[in-house]
C-alpha cells in the first residue's frame, strides 16, 4: 500500500463507497501523527484506518521542508495558509497554519515540551504519567543529545555564551527527557537557555518528525480532501448521538462521504485549528457554547536585524538559519492585579540574507500599512502567497545588486550575513471563534499587560541581541526603522514600536491552540479512559490535537504530538474500562 502515497490525486486507488472504517482521522498534522504512531502499535492488522488531509501530500511539499530551504514553506501555498484572524475591533492579525501531511512538523522544527506540571493542570493525571508519555514519544523520535560537544553550530554557541553573560542560565540536562527539553518550573532561575535537537539528519533531510512516527502502509490516505461536515445520527442503543461518517469534497469538486463501522467505529478530529470549526458547524452540538472558546496564539514580535561581525561571518552557515536554541525569561505579574507570571521566548535566526529572504518577505507582510488589505489576505490567502513572492523577488534583486557592486565598491559588502531574533508570548486575554463564518478573534493587546510584557522583554534583551552582531549602517537602519519601527535603542524607541505593533502590525507565531478544551468540550477520560478526548454528547467522536488544551507557554509542536499520543494511549493501550 505504499504506492498511493507517491502519486497524484487522480492515481490514488478508489475506495469502495460501501467500505466502512474502524477509524477515520480528520487531518494529518502533529496531533494525528502522535495519535497514529501510538494507536497503530496496539490495533490488529485488519483495523481499517482512513486519514483525510485538506492540504498536500508530504511527498509534494518535502522539497521546501529540507533544512536548506524550510523558510520557503511560509511562501508556499501548498504547505501554509492564513487564518481569517482579527482582533475584536477588526484589526488584522497575520496568523496561519500548516496544510500538509505532518502539519507544523513538516514546516517548523522546534522541539521543546511544556512542563509536566502544566500538563497535569490542563489534562489531569500526574507528573510521572506525563514524564512517561514524553519518554515514549521522544524515544520514537530518536533524537541526539543537543548538549553534546559539536552538536550546536559555532554561531549558536556564540549566542549562548552572550546570553549567559547577561544572566541566562545554561541548558540543563535535568530539563531533558530522551534528549528533548521540557520547560522548567524552577523558581530560582527566571532566565534560562534551552538547546533542542532538530528533526534533521546530518544532510538536512527531515527524517525524524511526525511523519516518521506513522506506519503509513497500514492506512488509507486521502489528501487534497476538505472535510465539509460530519454525518451525525442516533446511536443504535439510543444513549446518544454518534458520528456515522465524514462529508468531504476533493480538489476536483467531487463530494464523498466516508463511513465508520456502526457502533464500533470512531471519528477523530486532528485538524488543529480546524477542529473547533468542524464542531461549530455541526448542528447537533450547537448547545455547547464552550466550543470555540479559550483560543489563543503567541504574540510574535520581530526584533532588530544586525550584521554578523566579519570575524564571525565565516562560521555562519545554512544550518544557522533557525538556531536550535531558545532563551526564555519569566516576567512577574503585578500581585495587586492578580496577574500571573508570563514566559517570554526568544528565537534566533542567522545566515546569508538571501537564505532568510523567504521568512522575511512572508512574516514582514504584517508591516503593510493598510489594515483592510491585510484583512483581505486573511480572507483570500492566495493574495498573501503572491504578495510575499513579489516582495521576495524585489528584495532578492536589490540585495543581489548590492552584492555584485560590492566586488567593485570598497564600502559595500560582498555578501550580507545577518542575525536577528523575535520574541513570543501568550496574549493575556484568550480569544474565540465566531460561531458563524470563518473568523477567529484573537485578543492581542486588549489588555495593558501585553504592552508591559513586550516593553520589558525588549528593553531587557536589546543589549544582549546587539552583542550577537553589529548595527547596520545608518541609512539602512533608518530605512528599516521607518518601515517597521523596530527599535535599536531602549526606552522611547521600544515604547513606540510596541504601540505601533499593537495598533497596526499584529503578527502571531502560527501556534493557534484551544477551542475544544478538555473538561469543557471533550472528556478528560479520568473516570473512563475509553472516553478520553470524546466530545461531550457524542459516543464516538473524539479530538486529539492542540485544540484540546490552552496555548502552551513555549513552541507548541511537541505538545501537539503529545496530545495525540496521550489520547491514543488511553483509548488503545490502557486496559482500565476499555
């Protein structure tokens, strides 16, 4: 059954319209991969599984997910698309999602878990259980030790040394399970570094991501297949409603409904940000007003671009494009206001500017001055694709001219290597899905707390970030600040940038979570493991992706894998009440 995965849609073997499945999985992203990796270990060989993916097959998108070109993913409409995300006042938020086999794990490659204490609060069980789940999942990913000598690039080590000089604690082996770190809950360190392993082999091929967790030869798979609804009906014993099938439309416009086995079949939603929308569009579930609530994404704020010092330029290469380390700092809340502590993450990017141009030309579209036009990009993602590609080509032409002239004009560079960073943190107020339509409301900077966090984080880290490179020449810096307001000095420049960002330039980290929260929309399974992730009011409809938990405080990829793994473990390998 391997061959259908590597042909075009028309060449896929047909599925008998009368065929019924034991399990239909909607979506093939991180949650689905984590789920299937565990589920398929425990089911019989004749267990019939169908996976439905709205986006493309990984075979057709894997060329842009190689480490040498991963940033191209954001400009590739086959792998990445935008949400229609706005604030309550109608300001556009540039926010997107992966749309390909493997989901975000086929685009990004960050590997850090939320703390097990946080998982206990959100999903129940105890710390030992979650540590064991992490151990099982991490062992399947089989990653090397990122703390081993020589694993990090010389420039990543240079950044880490600079961070430690300003008070960041070095990476700690105690924070790691099977070579993948978890966020520390240590109260003695408010600033900490984390090294993480990437999903790539030594040649840059993505060999250890969610896609690698699944034995795809055991399932049937349909890509370019959009789920448009769920076929619901009464369960035969009249104890509730059941999902009998999944209604789809393929790229050719053909409607197909895929069925699950009566009384024993399950439907699993693993569409990430699409799971709440599918439930909202299911009239039989309209009574649960908690569907689509408690939604959030990371506020993502690009910071200043610096030129790599000429003494370091020779060691900066393609594997530095996204440095495999985080710097995390905890910002205390105001006790008199009952504010909780906030974790701020710093990601680092370095390399030849022509290699980073895809990332720059896509994410920096948030700096476009016209909010109405940015809202159009959310409604019609193809505008985002073509506009980012147009800007990329213009920037590439300008930079190429500068580099060519640098061979003849002494003060112009012969190559341009830069280093930059971004901060991300949870918005203080959670958002929601509009119940009708496709809008997602993100409440970025609806609370003054967001302004305080952003200003404090940037002010406290500007000197550190500047130590990683040198400021560009004045005329370049002036133009950059004119277009973006990104600061190079603490104080007034930082305040101006944060205000401008909040009012005109909202960008998310593409980490949307929530909407089907455990205990609100789906069962935690604490009394009956067979109900883990089960949508309240249904007998066989489950959710196992990032929508079942609030937004984690760190990059979400590993938490999404873990939610899938956890639900599958409870449904298929836990004997209690099954």
